[in-house]
């Protein structure tokens, strides 16, 4: 009985602190949650990035344990990987050299002969003129698309591998 009463008073004494930090959190998280949607992984990456950013800062600035800098660096690595997933510019990075080599890659739509309401997509580049060049450019572009997928998967694997390995030590 005494333990329950003591625990109740401890909780009551913590209310002002809980209210203070709760309000700060509501203000800090409001823009992130306001823009959140339950549509795809991108929104999850945004939330994860924000949380990792806050945790890294808190442990780096206010950390008390011996390894707080090491822990902050572990979180920073995960934060940067989450940011790369949020930015999602893997395809742009993978095709940058192709755009320099073959020129800008554009897509044109033309009506089909059988049904003018249906459109076919045709991809063009400035410097791929002959059929042989077009075939080579297409082959290189498909390889770049595959490489883009590989880079994204690699970051995703590394993020969750690091979190699985270190997350239980991320406390202060």
C-alpha cells in the first residue's frame, strides 16, 4: 500500500516536467506530423530522420555517459542514411554520367495508330541518333536504373543493420 502511494506522489511531482516537455514536443513535432501521410515509406523515412536528428542532438549536447559521443556518431550515421532515403535522388545520381554522355533524357508521348486516345511513350536523348546509339544508350540507362535500385537498397540495409546493432545502446 505504501509503495503505491509513494509511486503516486512521484508521478504527481513529475507532472509539471511532463507538461513542459510534452508541450515542447508537440510544437517541435507539429510540422512533421502535419505533413505525414500513410501513403508510402517516404513518410516513415521523414519521421525516422527527424527522430534520429533529435536523438543525436540530445545525446551529443546533453549526454552524460562515457560513450555519448560514440553513440551520437552511431545515430548520426543512421540519420544521414535516413536523410538519403528521404531525398531519394538515387536515380539522378545513377544517371548523371549518362546525361553528360548522351544529353538530356526526355520522354515524348504520341497517339497510337489504332486508337488516338491511347499514347505511347518514346524516350529520346540529344546525342543518340542512330539505332545503334539508341540501343547502347538504352542498355546503359537500364543498367543505371538497376544501379539506382541497388544503391537505395544498400542504404536501407545499412540503416536497419546499424539500428539493429546499436539501438539498444542509444540512451542517456
